[in-house]
């Protein structure tokens, strides 16, 4: 039988795995030999040290050595099931070892013989008990080993899983072909893949396990980063027109009604350097909500316009697009022709705008997904800017970029991304961090509100309304749910209308029509609505400087990054702003999130904490994109390995560009895998 066919064989071909067990294994995602080989242990138990029963902690899992004194059987009253009890002793203690359904092991144990037992020990003075432990005869030294622990399901014992994994690893690991270039294995000082896959399931000691884990973690991080770069087609710098920033740009900056922060100036210098390099810019600007990324984007567009080029700015929502449109017109007066393209523009008007874009009569297009339409053709597109890039798929962003001859690309993101995660997500991009708030911007005061303090909070809100401020209330659900005990937006909307009957209350949620939603948001922006009840649709929303209070109900239901994004809707004006986090019951994890929000204002610090609390798998959902899943790698724990892998990814890309045959074959193979599996 060919080696590769063995990998895809069903599990009922294995010794001890019948159809019933195979069906149970399928429930936990194990159908073939390959699935088992790459199903890594969750943790390990060291059975090598034999515990002294006197010193063993109560309820701990330990290995003991004891002599069987007597074997007895009895029926359990209600079920009439038979159990086997071994009366055992070591030098100083006596105890019982209990086995349920003992039919298959009745003949294994003999009186006056010594055995190893591994399990949870229950101590009652000098007496002890173990329920259904692992066991072996005294001469079976293999029992004293490092034991892997696997994810399980009802009806599968760990002993069965260990036996199956070790059987498969022993059979398949010699057939495994190396997946990394040999030069990278040497650079990374990695063991062979076949050794890693064998020892991850059957480690003989701590060192072999450490070496095996390092190899597999490294490969996950290395392959993920390289596949992302191949996916983005940016393993070479595309040539682009040089765009020079002239004196007019500097003069314009002096006319702004505010002074740019040092972080904004540095980001702009990075962009200027990219634009005149002769290579296509591929830069990300990361910064908290309100840190001033938009003006940097506008200045980038201005540089393109001064060089006779067109520019496009794509936003995820019509509200945000219109806000950018109005802001751009305000800053640049009527000096440049700017148009908006979104769903609200009439068909007749769209036709006119598209015609003028093609003729080059329109300098800047600001819009939503509408700018992606095939008949939006630019005469000479120089700069593409995407706001909140994570809300657009890779293919969508590529479509915009292809509307010009290698235009310069600038991406803005106010979504806090952990530094380690951005190393992966933007490994092929240049990153500018805007980590300063504009002068005079006050940090938002955040408080956790218990049910007993609710009336006090409502009293404070009343004072804020009397002072002319506006308020956000955010709920996790649109309507009441029978299964979830959470405050819904509609129910809270009715309650607030009654409580604050002197003030206009509005509601906005994802189930509303886009036009109705935009109308409410516009009314709130114009200070016609004083209290806005919402679901998370306002996470990326409009700039309302007069809104100074954010109330988040059932705050335990939101992730840290989402809470921070919501909080960023306030604190955009000169007044002190407040965020109140409401919850009746907090789990340990939710409490940690709330404490972070109360004590921390930096989005980057919050994102790092979020990664630490939730783990990389949940935050970075790559599986649905056909990219390799992180099974062992943890971005919050393996930063050093991540940086080492990233260093070697850059070498692969450089060697690929120089025509290295090994690297060309390797990268082309990865590209083929991506084309077969990648979806958007």
C-alpha cells in the first residue's frame, strides 16, 4: 500500500477500534490516521516519580507502588453492577483500589504481587482510596513515563486514546515527509518532523518533548506567516510612481486648527518616505479611536492630488463614509473635486460620478463597497486608503488596488490588535503606530456599576442631560430572549423613554433598514436625539463630540477589544467623558476583563491583555480561511519563537526573489495549497 494512502485510512482499521468507537472519535474530529497523528496532547502527566503516600497531597493525581493483599467483588445496590476492590498496602499505609465493570481485568491482578497505580488519591488518615486508576505490573518500567492527555468525549477512556495515538505515531512517523526547506531546519536548529511527531505522542523525557514541541510550534508560526504573505501577493515590492510632498503640504499643516502629535508627524514621515521610494506603499496605521489617523490619511490623499493623481478612501459603513466626505470637504474647501459613492446615491447620480471618475474630473472618491463595482474605473489612481481594514476581505481590498497601476496602499485600523498578533497579520506590511492622543483630550473615566448603584448612576446621567450632554446605552440583544437573561435594546428603550420622558430617546440596531438606521444616527449627531439605545452596530460609527456618557449593559457578554471599541464612541470632545459597565454576575474571566477596562485606557495594552485572557485561537480565527490552524502555538506565550520564525520567513522571501530554486519550489507549493483551500 502506498504511504500516502495509509494516512487517509479510517480508524476502524486500527486494532481495538471498532465501528462504535470510530463513531465516537469522529465526534471529536478524528476520522483518519492523519487526524490522529496531528491531534496533539492538551497536556502531559509525569508518571515517572513514585509518590510516598504520606507526602502525596489529597485529591492529587499520583503514581504509587502497592502490594495486592486481597481481591473481592461486590454488587452496587441500585444498579446491581459488579465492582472489584483490591485491598492494597505499601510499607506504612493500607487502602482500596476500586474498578468498575472489572470483567476484562479480573485475571490481571494476583494476591501478594506488587503493581503500579496512577490516579487520584483520596486520603482518610492512614487509609487511602483510588477509583479506577491506570495500572501495570512492577516489572513494566514503561508505565513510569510521561503520559499525554488528549481531548476526549463520552465513552472514550484516556488509556484508549493514548494507545491509539502511540500506535498511529509509531506507524506513520517514519513515513512523514519533511515539510520545511532543509536550510530553514538548519537555521532554526529544528529536529526532523518525523521525530517531532513521534515524540509529541511518546516523549521519553522532558528534553525530547521540549524539542518536539519547539519544532511543531515553530512550524505553525512560520507557515502561517509565510502563507499570509503569499496570500497577499506581496513577496516582492511592486514598482510605483514616485509621489513627492512639496512645500504646499507643509504650509497646509500649519493652517490646521490643531497641532499634529509627534506620533502623527512620525506616521506622516513614514508615508512620505514610502510614496517617494519608487515602490508601492503597503502601510498600516494603527491607533486608538480618536488618535487622529484620519487627518494623516487626508494628508496622504493631498500628496497624491498635488502629484496629479486620484485617490480613493473606502469605509465599512455609509455613515463613516459620509463623515469622511464632509470632513474632507471642510479641510480642503472647494479646491478639489470630491464625490461620495454609497447605497444612498441615486442610479442617475452614480452614472455621472462614475463617468467623471474615468475622465479624471473627480480627484477623490470616498465610499463603501460601492467603489468596488466593476464600472468604477479611474483615470490615474495613485493612493488607496481603507478604513477599518478588518471589515473588508483580502479580495475586496485587492479589487480596489487593481483599479490603478500599483497604487500606494494605506490601511487604517482603530481596532486594538495585540502586538504579537500584528506581527503575523501584518508581517508583510510596514506599520506606523499612532499611540498619542491629541492635546487636551481627557482620558475616559470608566466605572463598574453593581445593581445596588444603578439609581446613583441614573442620577448622574440626569445631571449630564441637564448640562446638554448626550448618552449612549449599549445592549447585547435586539429583543428579549426566553433563553438568555439579558437586557434587550427594545426593552431598555421603552424603560428609558419612561424614565427620561423630557428627553428624546432613539434606538438603532442591526435588524433595521440601513436608511432608518442612518436617519437615527444623523439625528443623534445633530443633537436632536439625546439618548441613543443601541446594539453593537455603533462599534464603528460617527463622531459625536457632545456624547460624553457610554453605558454598557451586560458588560460580561462583551470581549475586551469590543468593550474598548464601544467606549471609544465617547471622549471625542472637550468635556470629561464617562463609561459605565453594568453587570449582575461576573465569572472570573469577566471580572478580569472589567478590571482591565477600569484600570487601562490604551487600546494596545488592552489588546495584549485580551490575547492573554482569551488565547490566540479565539481571537485569530484562521481556520475558516484555509490557513493553518494554531494547535500548539500560543501568541501570548511564544513571542520569541514567533520573532525567530518571522526572521526566517524574511530570508525565504529574499531567497525567493533571488531565484533560489529550493525556495521557489517551497513558496509555489504553499501558493497551490492556498488556492485550493482559501475562501473569503
